C-alpha cells in the first residue's frame, strides 16, 4: 500500500485542466451510427428538417461525424466552473469492506443543485437556444434530474421552460418536481390531456404510468405549436452524449495525473448520455488501437433495451412524431413498469452506444431493482453518499466485479460513474426498507408485442 497512499481520496483537477473542447467519438468510429430518418420520407433527416425541432447549432452537432473535438463556448466554460471539475473519488472504504484486491474509483457528478450530470448538457442547450434568440424550450423528464437541470439552465439565461414529467415519477418524486417549479419552469405530468398526442395515448392506455417516449411526444408537439420555441432532450441524442464527454475527459485527465489505467469502466444506461460521456475518451483510445478497456452498460431488468431489445430503426417517441433512429429498442410502444429508476425507463438506447455494442466493443447487463437498492444502501453506509437509483445500477455492477476480483485474486482497477444523488428518491428507499419493493421483469411475450410493431424499414 506504500504507493497507494500517494493517491488521495479525491482527485481534483485545476481550473486550467478542465476540458475546453467536447470529444466526438463518432469521428474515430470506422462504422458510423446509422443516420436519423425522416418518418415521412424514409430518408436521412436534413439539417433543415431537424431545425424545425432543435436549435440550429445543436442540429450541426447532431450531424457532425467528422470533427473529433468541438470547442466549448467560453460562456459555457464559465458556467461549468460553478460545479466543475467534479471529483474522482477512490473508494478506499468500500474496497476494505468488500476485502477485494480491486481498486475502485467513482466519478461523482452530484455536486450541483440539479443533483446529477444532466446540467452538463442542459446549460449547453439553453445557451444555444438563447444565442438563437428563442423565447423558450420544451422537454421531457423521467426521474426529474433532467427537468431540474434544464429549469436551472433556462433560469440562468432567462428562457421559458415547459417540462413534461413521466406521470409515475411526477407522483413518486414530488420534491424534485418542486425544485423544477422553484426555478420557474412549468411542469405537466405525462401523458396529459393538454396535447393531441397525450390525449391519444390516454385513450389507448387510460391508466398509463407514462413513459419517456410519451413525454417526448408531448414536448415535441408543444414546441412545434409555439412560435420561438424548440425542443431539447436530456439523453439519447448524439449532441447530448457529446456535451457529457466533459465527464470522461476529466476522468481520464485525473487518472493520467497518477498513472492509473482502468481495466473496467462501468455506467448505468437508460438513454445512454452519461455512460457515453464517461466512456467516450477511453473508447476513442480503443478504437484507435492505443489501449484496451472493458466497458459495461448496466440497465434495469424491467426495461432491458440492450440485453433483450433488437437493433433496428424505431421511433424515438411513443407518439411517433420524432425521427426514426437505429438503436437497440424494445419498441416505442413499450410501457415499462413503474420502477424507481425513472431515468432509465426509456425504450431505446443511444445510436452511438447501440452501434458500439453491436460491434462487440462494450458489454451490457441488466439488474433487478431490489439488488440495485441493496448496493445503494451498502454504498451509502460505507462511502457516505446517498446515490440516485439510476447511479446505483453502476454501483451494483462495480461491487459485483470487485467481488469477482476477490475470488480470483486479480488486482483490477474499476471506474464507475456516480451520476447523481438520491435525496429526492426517499419514497423508493422507503419501499425498499419496508420490504415493499418488487422486481418486475417483462416476459418475452410482452416484449415481442411491442417489438412486433416496429416500423418496416428497407
């Protein structure tokens, strides 16, 4: 342990070591992700078509597959300094408790008012909306982290913000809902009767708990019906993953300062932005043949898009108003159970991560929520941070990998993303502590029912 003592519990970067550019992993991918398709024509979406929904600069980033690095505007860099760089923490106490030879590190993204990594992209998207002269934006949110982050970013730039929050999370997480309102945003539980697509979904699923796909449809319709508004998204899209690479870039710089090379890099996976943001710089090295790593995506067993979905073109939303994306999907009509990891209840996965997974460059596993909360409580009691349910999927996998090292005696270095805190998720913790939490795994028949309705693309 003599050399280990030289590595502090928390590795911070200096201000001048913070990233000044985002990293675009698509530039190093020999086989690029398939393009977004216009559902009306079946052809790749043009910048002009996408600009009716998204901000112009974000459209350019979405379609950019050639530039490896994209400059972060100074105003965004200055905002980042309020909560970045975030610490890379050595989990010495967890290692000792597990009695594992593995070395465990986690990148902690919860040190900001939104409580998660979501602010990294929210401030960028709000900045480009303001720069374009828009009045406001609309969006969806699952567990509420994205809605919280975007409401904060829009408040900073004096933009109107309307959030459609998945109904079950709206009911399960009232305090996160109130933070969103505190920052001045309007919030509507989805599906709602305020939009045409919401009313259609309610007619088909009258007792629906909602889904991210439903909320996306409502947010897109709301933006399209208002002059001077655009829709912004908290995950899935390539532009969002791009902004989140500040996580991986900082992580790599911190590890490099101490000559640490990770063997395994783990992240929870819903739409894919935080996982993609964490692994991208390391994946770039793997793609260029400079280094090798194991990457593990961890998703809920109740919404297993990578582990049980199909790789196909599908609608990004339940209402089928968004472009088609080739991704691992359970079908846009899939209605996940009301599990407590609301941010991981999306039916599909980032096109970038889907392509990397399809090429065998990363692994995926699904875990049940009782096992996730078991890991969350172990971590909270030992490391002193109450983790978000989403983040706890990565914690579960990190603990499992560390225990494997205990069995084999291998001294592997594990890095995982702790994407946020769980202080607004106490109803979920209460359900677990009271023994009322149940695991739900969809049957093959249930999944096939929605997968069978995938659009037919030649």
